[in-house]
């Protein structure tokens, strides 16, 4: 080593650093044996297909860009952020819904989604839309755990759940009302208490690694702009509603480390989706977007769920639209959000 030329030494050192970096990256990508998902339509891969509710997306044109052009119940033209995450983490290419009738043992062992479109932290939200509440999603998780134990045994099931990545994405349905305009910060605190309660429940059931997503810029959702009767040529994000989202997110980001400190051995990370979405709105050209204030389905102003159906015309290029329908992001948007999570959130678990 002492007789090696400086250039050779440099190459040697860089090779070691490169290989070490790759090894770390490989370990981080293979760390999670399963992914477990809770929340609303941003992460529901089809549970609402199996319940009596109007909040369904198991018909065309939903799924237009999903493999096989198949409508699966996902409120998007293709895959969701949790599908992309599962792929990045080398778990699987898509996260199936727990209520899928023919759910296989392998799908159970590598994780599922318990999410329900239209749901929220507040039971009042779930009662209005007749969807699966968060407490019921946790009950479904208990049933999942029991089946997992039957498949792989008690000890391995405990290990899988303890090492699984848990993703929680909800809250938008709770507060997309006049509460935002009235600056009802007390309701924010009510929801944050729910977040604490549910994360503690999941911890008590064996979960240790959790990502909790913040709110999007709710005032930029096409349907929200429509409710303010903005003319098509002058549609703008609703400033007060976005301020409300930001205020909630700031509280959530401050709270989660405090929750983690109380739960020994846990890692609970905040996922900021507000800022990357706002960047897409302010700089659409960076992402190849041509439309950011209306959806691809129908007029893009009001269509979602049953109003976005096989008879509804759609835009020619969904990949150029930030929103698929009047509420939900397109597959392209979810892909960009996943890249942000991969860069900013996943390293916290290494």
C-alpha cells in the first residue's frame, strides 16, 4: 500500500466508498419484508370494491394506465404512491387490498392495504360516506395478523410485523369543509390526538416503522376551486385552505418526534407531500405537466367516483395532467411524490 501511486490509491478509496454506498443502499432497500397501509383514497387499492358505498373506482376510465389497463378500485389512472414504494423497496409491484376475495398467502406475507376511500381519522367523516373507519381498519389489521400467524407461525409473523413499513395517509376528507375557512384550529388538535391514539394502537400491535403523511394543499384540489365558483379561465388555489393544511402539517411534524420518544424502539417519520405538490403547481414544466388546476376525467372540475365513468370523456395525455379526476392525483404525480419520499423520508429508516 505504501508503494502505491496516489492515483491508484484514489481509485482504491473511491471503489471502497462506492461499494460501501451500494451495500448500504441495498440493505436499506431490502430492510422491509412487508408494507402495511392505512388511510383513504390516496392509498386504497380496492377495499371499497367490497363494501356498500358510492366511493368506488372499479370501473373505467379508472386504471387506464394500470398494467393491463384494468380498473382496480384505485382512484387514479394507474398506480398509487404505496405501489411505487413497495416496488422501490423490492417488496412487490403493487399493494393488494386486504378485502380482495382471492388474497394469496404470499400477498398476506408481504403486506396489504387496509385503506378505504372517503375515510378519515374522525368517525363522523366515515359515517357520512359509509366507508371503513380507521378503528375498523385496525380491526382488519388484527384479522390480518391472525391469518399471518396461521401462514408463517407466531414468531415469524411477529418478526414480519415488527419489520414492516407502515404507511398512514388520511385527514383530507376530515377537513375539506368550511372548518378551514373558519380557522378552526381546535379541530386540527382533535385530529392530531387521533393520530397519536392510532399510532399507539399500531405500536401495541407490533408495528415499529411508520410513515405518517401530512395534508396536501387542499385549496389546490380542482373540486375545492370549483366549490368557490371560480370561472375556468381564472381558477386559483384557495389561499386560506392551503394555510390551514400548512398549519396542520407543521403541528403534525412537531408532534411525531414526541410520539416516537414515548414508544420505545419505534421510528415514526413525517412525510411532507404539501411542498412537492406545490412545486409541481408552481413549476409544472419540470414535471412535464401541462394542466395543474383540473383533472383529466370529464371537465376536470367536478368528476370523481361515479361521475368519472365509462361514458365520461378523458384527456388524451393523462401523464401531462397533475390530477386524474377532480380530487385525485394522476399516476405521474404519485410517481414524483414517491421519488420525493424515497429521497427525503426513507433514509430516516436506514
